C-alpha cells in the first residue's frame, strides 16, 4: 500500500518545505493504545513530578524558540517576529500550567461528625488534542500543558497545514515525559476524525466550526467530553464620539493582524453614521500602511475562500475602498481590503472570512449596531469602541459571546478564561478553568464501620 503524505509548501514562494507521511488507521490505533496503557501510571505520578516535567519541557522549548518560529514562518507565512511571539506565549502557558497543576484542588464538605466528605479532582484519562495552524505553539501549549499536568495522557495531531512545527514542538515536550504519555500523529482530517471517534475521554479541538460540530457528534456517541474553540464572526462597534483615526487604527489591527488569521480577528464592523466619512477615510489609510506588513495567507486554497467572500459581496452591491483583488506573483498573498455597502445577508458579514478583510456597515445609531452585532450564529468575541459607559455596559451585557473588549481590540489580563457560544464552541479552552475541563470530580464519603 502506498504511503499517503502531506506536501508542505511555503506560502510566500510556493516552494516545497517538506513531506510528512499521513498516519495510517493502524498507527492511530496503536498510538491510542499506548496512551491508554500509560494513563494509569501517569495519573499516579505525583503532581509535583508532572509539573517538574512540564517546567523542563518549557525550558527545552525556550532553547528551540528561534527554530520553532522559523519553521512556523516557512509553513504558514507568519512573519518571524509574530511567530516568535507565539512561541514565547506558549512557553509562558506551559510554565503557568506547571505552577497551577499541583495546586488544582478539590474541597472538603461539612457532613456528620463521625465521617469525612470531600470532592477530589482526577484526570479523565486519554485526551485527543487537535490544534490549528494559525498559532500552532501557543494553542498547543495550552491544551497539552493543561491535559498533561492534571495527569492525562495525550494523543496530539497538529494541523496538516503546519505539521513540521507542530510535531517539533510536541517532540520537545515528549522528551521529558514517560513513554506513551504524549503520542504524536501526523495527518489530515481523516486522522483527526479517527481520534475524535476513538477510545478517548476528551477531545480538545481548536479549528473550524464544521469540524467542531462533527467532533461534538462523535463525543455524543462515545461519551467523551468535547472542549471546542471554533470559528468566530467577531463584530466591532464604532460608536459616536470616539476619535475616528484611533477607531480606524483599532479596526485595522483587529482585521489585518496576522493577515486576519486570528481566532478573534475583527470580522465585521458597524460604524455610527456620524463618524462614517472620517472613519472610512482613516481606515483606508490604515489599510495602505498595513500593505507591507502582511504576510501571506496560509495557502492558495484559503486565499480562494477569502476572495470568494469578497467577490460575492461585490456582486451583491458592496464596494471596495481598497484591496479586493488577487495580486500577481508567487505565494498566497492577499491585500488589506476595506468593503463598504455591506449588508447582513452577505457571507462576509455572516460567516468567518479569516483573512485581511474589513467589511463595514454604516448604521444610524448605537442601538442599531448592537442589535445587528448580537444577531449572529457565532459567539467567540466582540469589541466596542465607545466613550459612553452606559453603552459599554449595555454592550457587554447583551453580546452573546465569550469575550467582550471595550476600547481595546486585543488585550486583557493574564488568567482570564471564557466560554465560547453557539457555533464558536463550548467549554473553557484556556486559563485556570481549562484544568477543570481536563479533570473529573469525585465525591468521597468516608465513615467508620459500626463498632462490634
């Protein structure tokens, strides 16, 4: 039987970066079996020892940070400095979970005098971790770190769009763990689907909504827990009274950073009519400034998806202020694009575009903006730019999303955790609460036998 493989192309040039064999169903089953066999021993390993292994792994990743960033740049086109930032974030996450793991505790209960009652967390067992390409180290560090430090074993499949970076990162962790505790499988969606339907206790997935829903169906059949962070269609509301130039800089950052390939990128913009002209002029200027800062989209298939949203919007009556055309030349580049005249029916406003596209809808007032922002099939994040604290309060109360950001398109204190809603997934995918997702709680009642 011929070995199937993934051919990895550099999206900047189209040149071949490498070839990665796709795991066979038999290899996937063996990996699951090894993880299951290692689960009992790893669960019984003292929490401090598990944390020490994670600390050692974080140190190894720190030593290989430039290597990982360069690999990420070759596979996805992410600029080196941005890729290095993702590696640094992953290192911090591993250290965070190494510190939090040993103090993740249950609680005692107040029962009768002659008995002891307590609630104790324990590992769920085997966790299948399926990670994305747009931030392969930072995202994997969170899911792998939380699962491992709480005593679970893991079978990890990195994205087929950056398998070399994903595997190298996981190998650095696995080198500090007992055999079978972290298994790594390369492959496409068929391998991920086999893991999701296999002998696992948790499936943790960051990726598309369609894949997340398929995983949720598998988990409903098998009884595994699903932890899902999936697509988003994050709105940005620009309220009356803000500085239009500042609002445009925020909108551009949210829409164009990493070529719009961030889970919480700004996907649709609602601008108060009173600010429309100066805001749109400033946003167009911002797009021009971002032109030289953008790396390519991850591949041409994804560029076709992004451009498809744009061309459909133009056919339905939208107009471009800048961008919107596929450039000549090698690679999978796409320009920063500003669309106006957008309507709620357009896919660029209804679905996740995941590219450097800023579709703008001018609305008469804040209430109209909030009403349209709320009406959505996703629920990942949202941003509101406003000088009115009553509007800010109304917005964060009304928006059915996991994260609401007021007057800052990115940012937030460390340790925060949110639950996405609707098509954006379920469960805590990061923060201290991810440790709860990776564990199950048992109530224990201990009483003395009756005296003779």
